[in-house]
């Protein structure tokens, strides 16, 4: 009875969430630099490729904030219904990168120096760029720039396509298929996950969901595979063979409910590292009252070719980036 009651409470909380027209949430990597370095060391990096201390410090406090706004309830929304999207990646030192999709434009700004440091190479100085890279100067100075969203989508679709070929329409999940997929996932979770409730502070209630990691992921992927042909292009699902070495330790997710609404989800992933030196490794998602996505004032308009041309000019004009910085291997 407790299993059914706890599962129903969680199901109702997600139903309430899907009825909203705007959702804001924040992902918080709950870890420390020592645990990240221990996790990196367990992957046997090549000599000299180990995670630097400053990079571990940067990512140990990383947060990702997302806001999505639609004209309809989220559960009923299609691509054309969304009127604003915002994403911001930050850490204790400030905003690393941010983008917003509002109207016909995508707005972007970044702390290029901080990102370059994280990727292992310094950014070029804006003052050293040639005149044809004027648009890139705005990017390097951390200012807002805007690009036509249609142009971005077109360039993305044409990437890797044969010259002159028309981009193939991207697969989409219609409302009925989304419903079927959701029901399949719900059924899998109901069978594979153990639920229990715990009272919290200030009237909050916690639903604790526990399951063996590899078993649950394998079952969920099995439920998704019949819909694979309708998933966005480039989505490749891992096979059971790919997952055979994944840890099967039990992982618990803590869902915090207040007045029946979901306010926070936290997952302790330290057991999955299978490394005694990884003391703290968690992921927290908090539901927040994020601001409505708006177009930032004073953004400089660029086109995709201008932006890419600016990067090319920067590459040709100096040695700030290593030769393979933007190669497939480098990415």
C-alpha cells in the first residue's frame, strides 16, 4: 500500500507540473573538486591529460538554470507553442554562458576566457583580431549577440549533408506517440522502482525512489526503443551490451513535495563511481520561479557565416588555439 500511495503522489506531482505553461528549474552538481579529480583518475587518463585543479574547482560548483515558456500547458505543447527558452550555466565565479530563444532570434553571451580555461586553451584577445572578425570581438568581450534561429537550424540540418541536398525533416513525436512513450516509461518505473514516503520539514513530504541502476536503465531503454525511429536525429540509444559493465548498485532519488507539488529532486551518484575516493557526487534539481525569457537589449546581430568566419580569422591570425582545438577529436 505504501508503494502504491507514494508512487501515486509522485505521479500526481508530475501531472501538476505538466499542466503549467512555464517551468523553471536549476540543476546543481553537488560535489567537490577532490571527488571530481578522483572520478577523472578512475578513467585512466593519459599522462598530462589529467583534470587540472582549477577545472575541477570550476565544475564542482556548476549550476544549469533552464526556463521554458509556452502558450499552452507544457504537456500539450508542440515546437510552435513555445514562446521563450532560456538556459544559463554558472558557477561560484559567475555566469559562464547563457542563451535565450525569444521570437525569431537566439541570443548568446559567454565568458570565453573562463570557458577556454576549462577546455585547456586560452581565448584570443579581442584587440588582436583582424577587422573581418568584428562580430567575434563582441563574443570574446562577453557581450550579447543574436543570430536568426532559422539560420541556426538550417546550418545544423545542412552540417554533414551532401552538397545541394535538401535537409531531411527531423523526426518528431506527435501527441499520441508522446502519450504512448510516457505510459511505457511509467509502467517500467512502477515495476522496477521501490517507493516510500518520509515526512520532511515545514510541511514538506519526501518520496524516496530506489532501484538498481543498470537494471532500471536497461528496462527504461527497452521501453524507449520501439519509439527510436521518431526520436530527434542523432539520438542513438545504448545497447544492453553497452551497459553490461555499468554499476548495478542501488541508487535513491529523493523527490521533495510541498502541497502536492514537486519542488526538488536529489540523487546521490557516489555509489555508481565505484571509487572510495569519490566522497561526494550528487545531482540536485530545484524547481524555481525563473524570470520570463526576454530579449536582452543591445545585442549585436550576427549571421552564422560571420560568426564562423570570425573564428576562422582568429585561428589564422594567431596561435591562441592549438591546431586541433576544433577538430572532431578535440570536440
